[in-house]
C-alpha cells in the first residue's frame, strides 16, 4: 500500500513539474520571429568530412534596396555567419570573426580548401580558405575585373577556378541602359525594336566572360569571351571545358520563344578552338552529363540519344525497343533521370515506370512499374544510385498522411524496401561524392530544421547544428493534416496550426492563409505568430482549374472552414483570411464572392489583372504569360477571353465586398507594384466600404515584412490589431460606449 502511495505521489509531483515547465514558457513574439536561424548555402566536401554554409536569421533580409532591382552595379548578398563544420566531430571553423556577406561557396576536389565570393561594399571579391592551415586570403585577380554573383568551378587538380567576370566596358554599357530607363529625363519605349527596354537591360546584365584564375597568384586567362553562359563544366580529366549559351533574339510573349540556344566545348590545351555539340537553335536541348563529363545524353521526340564527347557516333538507345501500344506501334516516350555511377547505363522514366538501358542500346527493360493509381501512390524522388549499381535511393512522401523518409529499390530483386519512414520532415539531402556520408536538414514538422549527418542507411542521425535552442522555452504551435471536400466533392488537404495553450472544447478565432495547395508542414513563422495570438491558423488547399481560377478559393476554403466550425474548434463569427502575392490576389477576389469573413488582408497582391499586364516593367512579359497560361490560369489572351479577365479582377466587383479589407504594399515592389493594389483601396473608399491601405515606402514584395526591422514590427502589429478589431467588434463597441 505504501509503495502504491509513493508511486502515485511521485507521479503527481512529476506531472506538476511538467505542467509548471509548460506554464513557464513565454509567448513567441514578433522579435522572436526575426531571431530564428537557419543554415543556407550548404556545400558538402567530396570526402564528406566538412560541411560549409551560412547561418543567418530573419534580419539578413532587411534593408534591401528594392528600388535598385536590375541595377547592374547593385549586389545584394545576405549577411550571415560563415561556418565550416567537421561532420565527424561537429567542431566548427569560422573563417570570419563576425558576420559577413558570402555567396557561391565551392569546395575544391581535394576537399582541403574552398573558394567563395565575399561582398565588400558594392563589389564581390574572390576568396580562398585553406582548411589545413586555417588560412583565409583574397585571390587578387590580375586586371581587377568585376565579378558576377555566379557559381565557381574548380579544375580537377584543385589549382584553378573558373570565374564569371566583367570588364569596365560592360559596366559602362549596362549602366547607360539602366540610367536611361530610370533617370531619363526622357524615356522612349519603341514597339518596333526587338526588345522591351527592361529586357534589353536584363540581357546586358546577363553577359559575362569566363576567366581561368590561378588560386595562388591570381593570374587570369580569359577562356570564354563575353556571352550569356549557363551550365559550365570541366571534364574529369581536365581536358575539356563544356558550356551552354543563350542568345536572346526578341522579347517573346510565349514561353520558350525569343532566344536561341547553343552547347559547345573547348579543348583547354587549345583554347582557340571551339567545337559545337548543338549549334544555335530555337529549341533548347538539355544534355544530361555523366559524372566524368565524358558522355552525354538527351531526349528528342521521346527517344534517348547518347554520345561520347569528341566522338561523331550518335546512338538512339530506345527507338523500336518499347511500345505502349503494340498494335498501333505507339512507342514509349522517355525522359532521362540519371547516369549510373560507372556510366554504362542510364535510368529512364516514362508514364509507366522506371527503365534501365545500357549505353550500347542493346538492353532496355522496365525495372519498376508505377502503381496503377498514381494519384494515391507516394511521391518518390531519386536521391542517389549506389556505387555498386544495385540500389536506387529515393526520398519518400505519402500523399495522404505525414509519412516521410527514404526507401531504396533493389534492381536485382526488383523490390522496394523502406529505410526510414516516420513523421519527420527531411530536406536538403547531400551525398558525399567519395564517401558514404550524407547530410540533410531534419525537423519534427513544427520546429525549425537543424543539420544532421548520417550514412546511406539513414540510421543514426547525429546533429551538426543546434541553431535555435532558445525556442524550447517558447510557446509554439503544433500542426495537423486535415482532409475535407470542396464544393465539387473533391478531397483536399490542409494544414491546421493550433493556438498555443489550446483547450479542447473551446472555440477559437481562425485566420486562413491562402495560396494554392498545401501539404507538407514544417516550421512556419506566420502560423506561430497567429497561434500566439490565440488563433487557429489554416493553410487550406484549393483545386485551381485552367480557365476558371476565380471559383477555386470560394469552393475550397469555405468547405475547410465549415469542417472546423462543425467540429466545434472555430468560432464562425471570427474567421479571417489573408495571403501574400498570388495569395493576396486570391484574398481580394475571394471577398467579392462571399461575406463569410470578419476581416481580410491582401499583402502585395494584385487586384486588377488587366492593368497588371503592364504594371511590372522590370520583369518583362511575365505578367502576360502568367495570366494567359501560367499561375493566373485565365487560359487565353485578354482579347480572346475578355469576360474571364473581367471575372477575375477584384476591383470590378468591389461593390459586392462586405468584408473589412486591409491592403498592404511596398513602394519598392518590382514584382507587384503597389499602384495595382491601390486601385481597390480607391474603389472601396468611393463605395463607402471599410478599407485601409498601408504602403511601406522602404518595403518590397511582402510589404513591411520585406523592409527594415521597424517596418517588420509595424507590419505584424497592424495585422494583429486589424483582426482583433474585427473579431471583437461587438465587444469593442460596448467598451467604447
């Protein structure tokens, strides 16, 4: 009897201690939201012994000069702590004593040194760090060229770097174009010229030369003359430089038009000679290179071709070897996934499954057949191929619940095997080239990610970082995957975030954050801020249909809300909705169709899809392509489908709005200029509606949250005050009386 009493007493004490610990946690505030750290620009050495990256918090994105977007003289590298972590011991090496602006981190093939670009003032500088000697130095390039914020490529002997650079004449040309468009005093836009003015500026800004720089003394040799380059490679034997070029021809309003593409290579021992692999063509060709860069494959009309660099022989590996319809001789159309480690095979995919083909084209076979019901089958993304070529490693994500992790497929046995499946969230997986080391970001789905190291078995995961230990003492939301049906009966998913200090049986306010589809959870700043206001927060999915995008939000979001109200979780009279960018557009359009919401906030979202076609000059024709067949999903031009443009323009239906509406913009927003959002403010005010427009003069896309620290606080305080005012309007009116 005494033992039972003692056990019960201890249990109650422990329970009391646990409750006390929870009670001692403090709210997660706006200031806390800025403090959350993450590690970006991660780069694993080939031997897997070291991971380099940049640790930064939310303040790194403050004070961007949004007005200088497309300014060729403006660099905007985010500030952070540059760190190198020993993956075996977790020991940290910090080449800089304080935070700095670092980008383009690149390990040498010898895994003993790395190069990167550091922004000092307005310019980028090539830097070198010797890991063994812990020595940091600047590689002072002869001739002092201007460096572009581009990837750095080492030669296989770890002695030289390929660097994208520009000379003084480029800056003079680029700035002349930019100043003409921004300073005038007269700016002429001539429709007879091949390019829009801002396209011409962007094309000029993309031009670089390629220098081969000696890491020791900075001696530089120009190996490629000025052009628009992408995909720079050096073959494993160090003999060949492979490069892709883009040649813009005109401003185009249809995707994949307005440019020609070329792929070529040079023999580095004879740099004056250039060999074309794919001469200038309006059709882009994407070559899939083997690890050694000695072989390449591509797709043409659904067939797979392969060639060896420097050889003339081209092989079609799939023609006449696989048919989806034997009677009609309809051949299977393939896409290329990857080369095998020993470069003798290619892994292909079709709408039916995965295939293996050898590079002689003699053996093509399906090795994995997709499940019949693809809609319900888990997502598989190829992560790696074992060095013995027996196993394919995939990241795994279930489509109906939070079951995520890694699986491997035995090619010999043709059998899929789970390696690690749980509810955690895995991202940023990197496999070391020359070892079994794997690093990745790991989160429980609610806390921010930390970096862990493991091996190909994904068993023991050892933490390499502990970026936010202080958050263990903060009140944070927890997330839940919910399922509901929209008005059309289609099953959709959404992520529900619980208010802190949640009490079952109590009804809470709800704020919906809308965009398109949501499934995966993970730490979310906005959701935690709302949860600490005592709100439920919801990221509902919608089923957007080409040609009828405006209907999706009212069909899907209201159904999700109804579910939560019916479950007794949500107060039906205290439901708000907001979104940023496309979600802001959705918010304003949504409240023209329903008065279900007590308050609505549009953050940097357009309200007039017609005037928006020409509202963002710095990004060229993006708004046209987005409206016609991109994200806006109108399904045609303004002149072909005028009624659909009218139907999806919120300002034209402002007279129907009954919901108090706040519109938040950034004066420097080059993506969705505040002048567009402003139209709805003027319309609602003219109609006597409840509307407020907040324009942050230092803000960009994201309004005050994309500005400075003071504006960040103001932005979020205004959001909270707006919801509180309208969620508790009756209570506030009585208090005022």
